[in-house]
C-alpha cells in the first residue's frame, strides 16, 4: 500500500517508472494497480521470478476487475 501511495503521489497515469533494484516487484505491482508503465531490473533470478509472478497476477486482477 505504501508503494502505491508513493507512485500515485510522484507520477501521473501513463508515466514510466524505472526500478533498477526490483526485488519482489512491489513497485511493479503498484504501477499496474495505478495505471503506470513499469520497467524493472533484478540480478537475482529467484527474486525476478517472484516479481514476474506478482506483476502478472496484478495484471490479471486489473483486467478481470
């Protein structure tokens, strides 16, 4: 929830948000939930897989409301 508030207060819908240290994808999920585009980078494959799954789940939830 905190990341979503930060994204909403510092960007506009349609903006691109870059997260060079993506971790588990909280910023990406917040972007999906608030209508922002997202570019994330993560060196650790385990965290990347977690982030990818979380972001895809958020995208499905938005599409199927």
